[in-house]
């Protein structure tokens, strides 16, 4: 019944009846409570580490996808767009056997990383390429401005990323 009870140490290790509902309630010993707290803190730390690994994997997956995409966008724009949709399939495959809520967490983090990379590309495409190790790639094409100041390359990348996110 979730009724809070206060028991002195003499009742530790015994069962008592709840004065509110009459159910038998086991009163743990202080050492048992300390052990439970220790195991809960260990479990919380393990969960934090697991989430950090998932977050890092999502970042690496998004960055690998952008490396692939930016490598293709100057060579064959159609293949670059196909890579965007292929990435959706890859993420679905990667999360297919993940337990929930880890799979949802991973998908959300990939989406967030994709948005960060799109924003970074919008601000400075050459800096993103350099950060991703694509410095030997062809320079960003300069084309007439359209769509509120975005170049065509930026527009293609932004559209492809948004299509990836919406498809997810």
C-alpha cells in the first residue's frame, strides 16, 4: 500500500503487519539496505556507461555516413541521395536487435548528430570536411545563392539529411 513505516532496529530482520493494510512486511537489516544501495549505484554507473557507448556509437555512425555522403556528392549526386536512404536502412538494421529503450535512444542520438552535422555544414562546409578527414576532397562548389542564402550544395545536403530524419 506504499504506507511509510518507521521501525526501530529491534524489528530488523523480522516480518511485521502493516498497520494500514494488514499485509506482512519484511524489515531489512541495515547491512542489507547498505548492500542494496551499493548495488543500485553500481547498476546506475553501468547504465550511464552503456548510454555513453550508445551515444558515441551514434556519433560515429553519423560521421561515417557524412564522410560517405560528402565523398559521393561531388562525384554522383544520385548515388549520394541513395546513400542517404541506405543510411536509414543501416540504422534500422543496427537497432533491429537492440532492446528498448536503447534502440530508441540510439535512433534519437543519430538524428541529433545528423542535425548537428547539417548545421556544421551550413556554417562552414570546408571545416566539416577537414574535421571528418576529407581535406583531399574537391572544394565545395560555389553556385548562385537560392533558398534564403544557401548554396545548392548546402541545400542538397540539408534536404538529404532532413529526408533521412523524416524517414527515420
